[in-house]
C-alpha cells in the first residue's frame, strides 16, 4: 500500500465492504462517514513503513485486471518468525478465487521476509475465509468460538 492506491482502496471499501471488515472500530457516525473515511486513511498510512515500522504491519493492495479490489496484510507477532494475516475483497471481487491467490502471494512475501509461520484468525461463520485458508494449506483449530489457522512456510504450498 502507498499513497497512490489508498484512494482507490477507500473507494472500493466504501462502495463494496462493511467498515468492520476493513478497519478497526472508530468513534464516528455509522456507515462511511467523513470521519470514518479519514480514519481509514490514517489506519493505512500508519503501516506505510512496513514490518519494522510502528504498526509492524505490511499491507498490500490486491489488484485484478489492473484495478484495486481489496487488501491483504501481515503483522509481526511476539513469536519471532511469525506474522498474522488478514484480508478483504470488495463484494464484486469475492467468490472468484482471488482470496486464495492473494493469500498465496502473501505467503511468498512472508517467506521472502524471513518468516517461518503465518497465522490467521476467523470465525466459524465465515466459510469464505475458512475455504481460502484450507486451500493455502492451513491447519485449522476451533478455540473459544474462533477458528485459528497456522501455515508453515517450511513446507511447499499445495498446488492450486
Ligand atoms: C474471505 C474472502 C477474502 C474470501 O475470498 P474469495 O476470493 O471470495 O474466496 P474464494 O473465491 O476462494 O471463495 C472461497 C470459497 O468460499 C465459498 N464462499 C464464499 N462466500 C461464501 C458464503 N457466503 N457462503 C458459502 N460459501 C462461500 C466460495 O464458494 C468458495 O468455495 P470453494 O473454495 O469451494 O470454491 C472474501 O470473501 C472477503 O473479503 N470477505 C469479507 C472480509 C472477510 O471476511 N475477511 C476475512 C476475515 S478473517
């Protein structure tokens, strides 16, 4: 992510995603109010410096056909060599296999950054996310109403 693709990403988020799927909660009027849009920009700008910056997070815009359609990120965990991932796509880009393709790219980027493990957390009522994680070789376990996923980068990714 950088300043150039931030406005396109915000346009996709505002038109095709729920705030709670794409950014942390903020004290602002419901929906894509001006205050929430500014908080969305600040949230992404805070991670422009990547894994060694203040948020320890690297964010990537997901592009399809040259257009920004979503975002995937990795955030350093306490455990050395481990990052946590999360992602979202605009509604019109879902259900086409882009999520798994983007996660595979993220796993490659994490390995290139020297990571050994990528973890993720979702909920049992998110079949799209669970399927994407499975397709990328994640081991899944349910824990207190959450689904926790672990992908080991030492082993080869399953073929698509
Ligand atoms: C989760 C997400 C990134 C998945 O990406 P995607 O590109 O849509 O995933 P895919 O196209 O590979 O679809 C995944 C699978 O889930 C299925 N699926 C997707 N949404 C579904 C739904 N609402 N109900 C049932 N199945 C669903 C698809 O049919 C597909 O099935 P398959 O693997 O058998 O082919 C995307 O749906 C999204 O952005 N969701 C909103 C944000 C979110 O939940 N992020 C994850 C938080 S942990």
